[in-house]
C-alpha cells in the first residue's frame, strides 16, 4: 500500500475517534487535508416537493372518491380526469419518495463518509467502501448544475472526473463535505492546481477504421486511453404515459359497471380504445429502442485523436481540432410522471458552425462529466505520455 494512502486512512481513523491534535500526530510526515463533514440539505426545493407529493396524491384520491359518490356512472368524464391525475401524482410520489429515501440514507450514514486530500491523491470513504484516486489521474472537478443555481444550500453532487486508465470515468461526491457543493468544488480545484500549459497539443493519428474500434469496445475491450460512454435507460422516464394511465382509469371504471353493461361495452369499441391507450407508449418504446440499437450499448467514444458518435448515417468522426467548444443547454420541461423538470443537452459546436446535440437522458454519465472529459481531450490533458512530452517540448 502506498505511503500516502496509509496516511489518509490514519487521518480518517483519527478524525472519527479522537481530536484534531491526534490527527496531526498521526499524519505528521505527510501533508494530509481532511475535509470537514456537514449535514446535507435534504429538504431543499426538490426535497420539499418529494415530501409533499404523497399529500397531493392523497388529496386527489379524496376528490376521486367524492366525485364517485356524486356521479351516476364510473365512466363520468370528470371522474376519469380526476382518476388520471390521481394516478399520475401517485406514480410521481413514488419516484420522488425514492429520491427522498436515498437522501435520508446519506444523512443517516453521515459519520461513515470521509474525504482526505494529499499531494499524491485523494481517499474517499463511503458506506459502499473506499475509493483511492491518484492526483495524476484527476482531470477536472465540476459541480452539478449551473452557476445561476448555486445560491444557497442545495443537494448537488460534485464530480471528480478521472482519466480512463484509472478504471473509472468519474467519482461522485455527495453534498456532505464543506458548507455547499460549490465550496467543495473550489477547494478540490485548488488542490488539483492549474492545468499544465502546453504549447500545442500534438494529437495522434486516428484509427484507420472507426467501426472496428467501436465494435471491439462494444464487445468488452477497454483501451486505457479511451473514454467509453455507454447508453442510459433514463429516457424511459419521459415517455408518453398519459394514455397508459388513462387506460388504467378507464379499466377501473369498466370493472365497477354492472356485469351486463360491462360485457356490452367490452364487446364493442371500448376494448379497442383500451388497447390503443396501451399501444401508444409500447410503440414509442419499441421505435426509440430500434433507433438506438444501431450503436449497441455505446453512446460515444472519446479517444486521444477524436470523438466518435453514432448517428443515423453511421459513425461520426470529429477530430479534436475540429471541435470549437462543448456546452450544456438546459430548458424547462414537463411530463405527467415527473412534473416540471430540467431537460439537459450536451451541445458539441464545430469550428465550421455546425453542431451535434446529445440528450443527457441517453448517456450513462452526467452531462458535466462528458463535457469535462471532452474538454480534457480537446486541450491535450489526456494525451498519451509520449504525445504530451512532444507537445510540451519547445521547438528548437
């Protein structure tokens, strides 16, 4: 075990068991910085919405019961509308409650978290285990969200973006360190220091066949200098599920009708209407999956020479000098299951004015991580060692 890792573990043990004087004595021969823990803001705006969602769902179900006592038919239009809204709020409450439970689990496990910074690397401790990340493998540090959102305390993760050779693309730090995630991100950026200045990044030649590299990575190979961004299934949460909930509300009304009337309706167009309400989201899922299946499990590949992106026309190859910048665009959106939410898209701007857009819902990493990795490659921070040495040597 490296000496600095042992010193970091000693510092965490001393922090949990004794005083600051003991911590200093246990790490006297190594410059160790133990990041202070703070209680995370469980009930920020999102937390309050998660806590009140079950109450809103209960209120809608009360309205459904009241309307059913006044209506003469279970298929009353107003009853169906109230039942549809009650079902949507119930599903939304379940999703938000899961988020709230994860936050509460972090809050209850606060003493089991720890973060130690040393000149050689960092040690992050969580209930899931310890993670060691050498400083030379850290590319960048980014906080989730935009600067305009950083006023006050909020639940936001901080991402320590790592070189692919470390075996991970990023490390997620929950908001249990420092007073705010922004303060933690700034502290980690000071620890990391400014990026090494390079006169000109000497990018290597790209692979002769991009499809061959894509297929080999999809088969399980993981080159040490290639960042592999896989696809995510988060897009499933934003489907057209209104018709499905409407079908459930109609089915509930049908089941509460007299048997003779129910049989007559099911023998007519009602059964086809129910099938149609279920078919809409099913067809959407199948068509979306068919369009995404062309690229297999991969969304993007980032290599020292280029960025590879699967499109409908095949694999798009973008050399890093051809990319002007990457940015995250955020816009407000709404769905019946999620309510109001932020839809985020990574925009790749080309030098010639063209651009490509990648929705965060289809990639398995946060948008900040993708942008940080791409900027690291584009600026030459993730070049192979030989190429970095050539780029840093001034011309004679």
